[in-house]
C-alpha cells in the first residue's frame, strides 16, 4: 500500500512539474507578445499593432467618460479607426517609463510612470502611474485593460 501511495505521489509531482514548465513557457511567450504590443503602441507602429491584435480584440480604458478615448473599444477596426486617432489627437506623451513587467500563463502585466499634455487645453498632467493587463491567446493580443491616474488626465483635459 505504501508503494502505491509513493507511485501516486511521484506521478502527481511529475504532473505538477510538467504543468509548471508549460506555464513558464507559455508565460514567456505571453510576455514577448505583450511586450511587442506595448512597444508598438508606444512608438505609434500601427502595422505591428494590427498584426498582433486578435479580430475580437478589446481595448479598455478606465476613466472620465467625457474624454473621447475613455471606455471600451471592441474590434481591431474600431480600435485602429476610432480609438487610436482620438487618443493621438488628445494626448501628447512627454515622459514614459516601464518599471515592471511580469506574466503568468496567458496574462501579462506592465506598470510604470508617464506624463502628458492634453492637446485641447495645453495642460500638463504631471507625472502619474499607469498599469496595463494584457490577455494573449494563440500569439495574439485579445484584450488590453489600461489603468492610469485618470484624475490627472481628466483634470488636464477638462481645464479651461
């Protein structure tokens, strides 16, 4: 009986080790795709963004609904044709840093700081923190959930 338990325990341990190896390999691939997407977004490389987005891609920005680029943007055509032009016309990024990145399985996370000027008011947001959660499936970015100090952005955007 002791032998059977030992075999079962060894099998369970091997299964978990294999699962961890797969998760780590998947995590590495997820982080690489998400990093490429982040770099393309930061440099304005629309071609790479389009190639890396799944057809049912969702870009979600939390914040003040009075700001034209805030909200849920569904589908790569909507993101590229409506969201990106609104965001590009609305903010001029003046500083950017990515301070942390990590991934687990099909999710990646980046965190950093940035500052920007609201183009409509000319007001600087000041330096603030941001984070983005990225879901990668089959080598494509399925969702991008952007979180920032939306108060700083709203205050700059709504200044008269």
